[in-house]
C-alpha cells in the first residue's frame, strides 16, 4: 500500500464519520478501526477528536502486531507508523482483536445507549426474535467483570484479552459482537461497512429486547429451529437472502 496507507486512512475516516450520522455514538464515545492484514497495519480514529472534524490526515496507522512488553507496556508512539495525533485510547483493544480474530477487517466500538445499558447491567442480550437471529447466532454474550489486577496491569489490552477469553468456546464469525461488562459493546466484521451495520443492528436489537422484556418479562426466547432458519438463510454457504454478488 503506497502513499502512507492513504486508501486505508480514507476508509477509516469515512467509517468514523458515519458513527454520529447513524445515531450510535454521543459526544466522542466511539471509534472504528480498519485493518490491512497483508500490510500488517491498522488504521484508527485519533483520541478525543470530534467526528465532524476528522480528516484522513488525522487518522492514525499502527503496527497491527504491536503487543505489550514484559512490563505490560505498549508504546503506541513506537507502534504508530503514520499520524501526528495520539491514537484512540482503545487502540490496544482493537489490536488484540485483530490478532486473535484474523478473519476480521474492521472493529467498531460504541457506547450506543441501549446496548450499553445491557453491558452496564452485566446482562447478555437474549435472542427474542428474528431480527436478532438475522445478525447473531444466539444471545449476544456479556463478559465477566475485569479484576483489579487486569485493570491496573494494562486496562485496554486486558479488555481485549477478556473478549478473547469470552470467545474461547464461541465462533467470532457467527457471533461478531460482545458486551463489555460495565462498559459498552464491541463489534467486528469483514469490512467497515458491515461492522457499522452490525453495530447499528445491535443497538436496534438491544432496544427491541429491552421493550420486549418490559411488555412481557415471561417471554420465551426464539426457538432453535427459527434461530437457525433466519441466521443461515442470510449467512453461510446455503444463504439465499438478498442478491448474489
């Protein structure tokens, strides 16, 4: 990739600019990263910069393989390959996810209100209906609480480790979202467009589920048969939803 990763920075810039337009962030509570596994780099929003002010020149590009040293220090200044601004404070979490889930190309982190409410409550989002099943194969999981040791050791990197731990027995391609206990959601996908769509879908589903639980707390979750029908008609080799590429 030439010209200081220009196309990657432009895609990342456009994706971050979409966050407020899609109504899934407040203030600057969110970020999008886009990776290039061939080049081994990740582009991400600079920390604390308003979405309306971001340009592709502001986007930071970091070494995708950067990791903390034996003292749990991850020097983002050394890892940064392009950009004059400080990258998002969530950069280590994004890096950890790219390293653990090699199929992904984009990560979206928001504090969208309804999904974050579930995260703060320490509640997974159960699959109550077919809208949920169209995007996620089962309940959207919530992580355990972080320990004081994890928080003090390297908070953002350990956040990524916690997500990876939560997916030890889960398929991150069939379930491409997680709720950080006491924090907020992360989602990922094969492109920034799909990751943004998934983040929007998660927020809509969280709101639907919250209302569903209020209307009828005794509601049953969607049957396995209907879950599988809706999920696999849209995903996988036998999918027939939408148009062929």
